């Protein structure tokens, strides 16, 4: 045959093949040339016009990166201290090489500007990574979508809403406490050969994986508080949805290697080259999606019934469903957005709080004097024997009630107390000033989110309040006509949350010590206002954490129950280190491959 049929029926002679080959060669050459020009521009030309090159900072080889030094909690503390001593409060460092200048600042004025201005957003890579796991929820959205979702969700975290959730928090804290009592009792009987009918000794105890147990409890809390759905994870850690989440985030905790970075830029790789981790993640997402659809369907039906009866719930999912069914398009969430918000809050409402609470108990185990002092304060209002706040305190909220099912307050004491949630429970706990100080100090000392990244979506000028000495020797300082740092569109800015929380200029010379007494004279806590009494832990500005009050309330109530009932100490021959993935997680030193673990010894408190 002298010709063959090309696509769309075009006849091409064999004599035309050399021309086709030449055309293909030209196309390949053009692609290579364009790639080479792009590479030379990125490596050599663009850095020359980057205003950040004039900012002081560490130097290195052309492809040397400083990312591990600033993102690894085991290295970042010393790195921050060294760079601040050498370069001041604002400096630049290498991202993926000398061509990738990035800004880092400890200047609070600069941080406030960056986190408040629409000129900065989470990088698309971060949003893509989060979106793959939890969908298009509030943490992976920017701009108009983020503002709309925030407006819809905010009413779920009012003080009154959190007050109404208090019984759920106590219920799950006490349920966890009971499970630990069983574990301690069984361990004692096994180790000492006691007969099952003999009572266990309170002086002995057991080693438990604190991070695992607190994670299960927090997952149950957000299920009930957010969706009025009990996953029963405390009772069964093989519960399908909880297990799916844990498998998925155990994989995410491995961090981003070269392949994972390429997948962000070329998502088709995840479909063509499916690894075991990808298959596990996909299977987990399917389980979570099916459970989400079931919960949403049940909640929608309950919401429609409640509208007729006038007894509408105020939990998070009800507010989202209300928006989903709204006739106003500006207030409406699609079905998929509704499910994505559920996934977002199962992560944010469980993992972040569970990490903070786990670290808190770990720090208390390392500081027995602080733990004893806290237990003494807690027991002034909380009776560990029957799980009730003291009915002798003026603000306990307990009262006689004949409308509910009454129960004895103490054994052999048949004066009844109300089994309905007392109005004063949250207020009583908020009156525990040392508890408040311990929680604040934990969130300062080990924020669940180690740092955050923003990218400039337009050229901008960042105001400063601390002098910056440029490469030409000129010093830019506050009060001068040009008291700012110039940054161009596309540049990354790293906000060192833990680093700011460790700042000696803010917190004093003992900033690297766990010291709740530093909060002694601080009464107010308002993340919307800058100052010594606040933390970077919950962020700042339009992206600050909506659920910060809920997180604090959950931590306090769990501590009230657990510290009243147990003494915590370090597990023998175990050293705990930090690693940074989505959150700052604990692991047993030398056993990173085993994943998140926090072994701790607990025994019944006297």
C-alpha cells in the first residue's frame, strides 16, 4: 500500500513520513527549548529581580534547602534562635533552592498584616493536599467561598452553643476514665496473679498509649457535638469510620516525598500508578463518604421534622443542613460541600484537640508538682468518686429537680441531685484559674499546628516594627518613610507559630520552659486582639480558628475528669519526640516508623 488512513480519514503518503518525523522533532525540540528557558529563568533570572534577595538570611548552595530546618520541630527551635540572633526578626531563607527565596518573620506587626490581608492565601499545594483528604471544607478554601462557609459555621461556636455541649464533653471524659479503670484493674490482676474476684490495688497502674486513647475520645466528642452521632470509638477502636480516618492520616503523616510532590502537580499519577497507600486512602475516603451520606440523610429528616415541631437543634450539622436547604443561593451549601464540611470538622474537631490534650497530659507527667497542684484545684470543685461537680460550691449549678430521673449524689446518701445538665458546669470550670493557666501554657508550648504558610497573590509591602538591615547595608526601621519589606507576587511567607510562642522577647527568658505561672496575671483571652495575653496557636484574622472556645472547653473538661481520677508519669525507658506532619505529633524516640505513639504510665489517684 502506498498510503495509510490517518485519523479523521486523511490519506498520508509514505513519502510524507520524513516530513512528519521532522515536524515531531521540531515539536519535541520546541518543548525542550521552552523547558530550558523556563528552567534558566527560574534558577538564574527571576532571583535577580526578587526583592527578598536584599533581605538578610542564611546562604547555601544553589539547590540547598532550609525547609527541614524550619519545619522539623526537632531542629526548628535552635534554627529560629540562631537566625534571629544573626539576622533579626525578619529574614529570608531557601525553599527548594537559592532561586526560591522565602520570607520568615517574628515581627508581630508583619504577622498581623500577612494573616489579615487578602493579598495572602494558603498556597494551592497546601489546599490541594488538604482537599484530597477532607474535600473543599473551610480549611482548604479561600476568598468568597471561605467567607461564606465561615459565616454559616460561626453560630455553632457561640458561647451558648458550647455551654450546651458541656454534658457531651463530660459524658465522653467519664467514659474514657471508666475504660482506663478497667485497664488498670486487669493489668494489676495479670501482673500480680490476683484471682479475678479479688480487688485490684490502687497503688499500681498501667502503661497506655495516651495519643491513641485521647484520639478515640475526641472523635466521639465531635461526632456527638457536631452531628449528634456516637461513633462509640472509646468502646471499640475498630469502629469503621474511626479506623478509616486513622489509616488515612497515618499515611498522610509520612509526609511529602518526591512522588507526593509530583502528584500535586500531576494528579493523573494517582490514577495511573496506584500504590498501596493510595489504594488504602481511596478505600478510607469511600467509607467516610458513605457514613457521611448516611448521617446527613438522617439529620436532614430530623431537621425537617424539627421545623414542624419548632424544636430545632443547634449543632453544627443542623446549621450546615439549614444552609444546604436555603432558598438563598448566597447562603446555600451543595450536598458535596456539606459532606466536605463534615470531613473537615471530624479532622479539625478531633485531631487538633486530641493532640493538644495528649501533649498537655504528657507535660503534666514531666512536671509532677504542676500536676499535683492542678489536681488539688480540680478536686476543690469536682468529686472524683461520683463524677459530679461539687454541689457545695456557690456556682456549681446543682439544684433539686423532680422533672428528671434523679440519682443519689453519693453512696448511702439519698439526697438527690438533678441528672439534667447543670447550668453552672462550664462557668464553674472556667473559674479554675490554674487549670486555665495549664491549658494556655500547653497551647503555647506545643501548638498542634507547628507553622503555617502563605503565598502573596499580588505584589505587596509588609510593614515592620523591628529594623531590617538590607544587603547594601541600609537599615529599614519603623517610623521611617519606607518602613516596610517589599514582596512580589508568588513569594512564600512562613509564619512560625511555635517559634513565635517560644519568643523570649515576648514570653521572657524562660520561654523554652513549661511554666503555667506565667499566666498568673492574665485574665482575658481574645484571639482577635494582639498582645501578650494571646497566642499564635489559633491563628489570627479572617482565618483564625472558629472553634477555639470549643477546643479549650473540651481540654478543660477532660482534664478535670482525668486529673481528678489518675496520676500520670512517664513510661519507663521511653523518651518522646515530636514530628511535624499536618499536626505536631508525638512518637517514641528512635521508633518514628511506628507512627504516632505516646506511652504513659497511669494509676488511680489517691
